[in-house]
C-alpha cells in the first residue's frame, strides 16, 4: 500500500469509529435522565451497595452520612453535562469496537508471528478495561466521594458539591481505573516484544509498593487505613499479575 492508501484506510477507520461513538451517544442521550438518576448519581445515595456492604461487615461507613446533594451553579451546566456524559459513556461502551477497528488498521502491517496471541490480548484487554471501570465505579469513586464530601477545613465552610465537579471526578476516576487495569496486558505485550523482563518486577517490588501506596493515597486521599487498603490491594494485585505475564529471560539465560 502506498502512502495515500494508508491515509484512506486510516480515514475509513476513523469515520467508522466516530460513527459507532455517535450511535451510542445518541442512545445514551435519549435515556440519560433515567440513567443519570439510577447509575451516575447512585454513589450519592445512602443505599449504594458499597456503603451497605461496608456497614454490614463492621460499620466502617455510616450509610446515613454518605448522602451527597449536588447543586448547579452555571446556567448551561446541566445541558453540557447531558452531552458530555452521553459522549463518555458512549466511548466506554464502544471501547471493544474501537479497539477492533484499530487492530484492522494495524494488523495488515504485521508478520504472522507478530499476530499470534492477538485474540487473547484483545479479549484480555477488554475484560481488564471493564473490570477497572467496575472497580472505579463500585469502589474507588464512592470512597473518594465520601471522603471529600465529608472533609471540612472549618465548620464555618459547608460543602456544596457542584454538578461539574462531581462529573469531572466521576469520569476521571472511572477512566483512570480502566486504564490502570490494562497494566497486565501491556506488560505481557512488552514482554513478548522483548522490551520487559520479569526480573524488573522482582528487583523493584519494594519501590513499586511505595509508589502504589502513594498512588492509592492520591486516588483516595483518606486517613482511614481500611479505605486506603481496599484501593491499594487491587492495584498491587495488578502489579503481581503483570509480573507473571512477563517471561523471565534471566532464568532462561541461567539454564542455558
């Protein structure tokens, strides 16, 4: 294929990707009012599943203190939130299709041995992404919301959470967790390409624990050890899983 053939192929992929996103965005825009109340605002209510579970296992969280009320302070915020929420949910839903479209563009330029394992990587990448999204929605965001909504610098300053602030944190944390959960897949691909060795995970495990603790503290800035632990443990498990997906060339060298 010549240069312009590649450009045309890329344009075709981009147009189909945009078309898929627009389709899902239209669907979400139509059902957004009910979806917003039942799903997006669910962590604001005291009967959210995480609060109920944590209260049942030891009263870690008082469900009655977990209710968060939002306010709108800008004239057009609710309309733009309607649009942006539909767009982001459309991108998340269309992620497997977009990934497949990218693969159809890249795969013709790969050798047969480079294509091996692509199906497994594709499936694992999708599964890990949605697992991360679920972890962000059911675990990380509710805990972050609870802490920040209850945090007070002074009793004279009541917290009034704006709609824009809520949605910015909601989308950011969910997407960040989806991306973080791609770590094992990325590590496997880098290991297969010979760019990453398992020894790195072993040699830098202590450094990783400190870095991941800091990351967990930033994502969920709370002094509650339990809250910090429930965020840190999934991320650390991803690190360990990533180590097992990468081959150890050091071991092969010793055996040779």
